[in-house]
């Protein structure tokens, strides 16, 4: 019985590292599943739109994009008091653009004390985008909701070789 519990826990950990369906079905299907799970568990309507023709990206880029959307949705749930959020994936010729917008309470984006969890989550998303050769911008004002926009290159950044 203990061994089965350990196996179950390891499966949960592995699922957390690479979301099920991401490798087999791709980013669009994985995001659709994530947003359906969030809607089922919370009083939040999530609209999802794919713009352009979805193409498979490098595995790291797809995982990074998924994690950015996952963190943004988590922030909406925990901090925004939003009723509706929207996630857009825009596939361009050379990039993937992610946009997550909510109708929540918003916040002052200037770094300051008291925003610990929000700042940490935003910084994590920024770092993830930067590591993938992209960038992430956060726009928000108190009372006006929040928009998180990331742009990731469709191709992985070139490796720097020390020499």
C-alpha cells in the first residue's frame, strides 16, 4: 500500500513538471484544458482565443508559454477579484504572443513593499520569458484590471558558447 502511495505522489510530481497533454497534443490543447479546470474550480469566466495558425514550438518554449499562462491565471484567481479573464495566443511567423487580461481590481505596478506574492509571480514570468529570448510586460492600474503580455520567439535563442 505504501508503495502505491509513493508511486501516486511521484506521478503527481511528474505531472506538475510537464503538464499532461502538452507534449502529445500541443500548447493550445494544454491551455484549453488548464482554463477549463480553472473555470470548473473558481467563479471566473475565461475566454480563450487562438489567432493565426498554431504551430508546434520547441518543447521549452511551449512549456514556458504554458507556465506563464498558468501563473497569470493563478494571479487572477488569487489577487484580482475578477469576474472575466481572457487569454489570447497569437501565432505570428516568428513569434508567439500571449495576452492575459482580466476585469479585476488591478494594482499599482511600481515595485514596493506589500506586493510580495504578486511581485514574485510577475518576476518569475518575466525571467521565464527572458530565458526563452522573449519579453513580458505587465500593465495595470487600481480599479482597471491587469494585462500581461508576453512575446516569445518561435525558434529557441541561439546557445552562447564560451570560447
